[in-house]
C-alpha cells in the first residue's frame, strides 16, 4: 500500500479480484494485460484472462464505484459492462480528447 500523507489517501494493488476487495473498491482502473511485455506466449496465455470485468464481477462491487480504462480494450472488460452506469471509460476518453485538443490549440497558437 502507498499512503499519500498530504492527501490522506491510500493506494493498494492486489493480484486477485476477491469479493472483499471488490466490495471495498471505490475506483477500478483496468488496463489490458500487455502481451508484448511477456517473455513467452505461454506466460501471457496463463494470465491474460485472470482479470476480466463482466456483469457477474460487478455484482460484488459498490453501486457508486467507477470503472476506468485508457482504451482500447482487448478482452479485460466485457462489452456487457458498457451499459453499466459505473463504466466511465467512454466519458474518460471524451474528456481526454478535449484536453488534447486544448493543448494542441495552445501549442499551435490557435487559442
């Protein structure tokens, strides 16, 4: 666990999606398992489906938790999750686009 003394925030990482962890999670930031970081395809295949978020997983989560993802996704978040109100990754993507547009406008002198 990492504790930020100034903000009184604790960040924890886990290697499983157990029910107690899901029950306590406020923000779930999901990323893809990066195939290119593994030494072999066998090693990648062993872990690639370990953290798949689907509607069954969400039954163990808080109703006000949010799910974020940098997109694009591979299979780590099932398409069925897209319609869940906790899924914020499309909103996250849209906000990121606006920030990049503003930065480009600033550096090109358009704004």
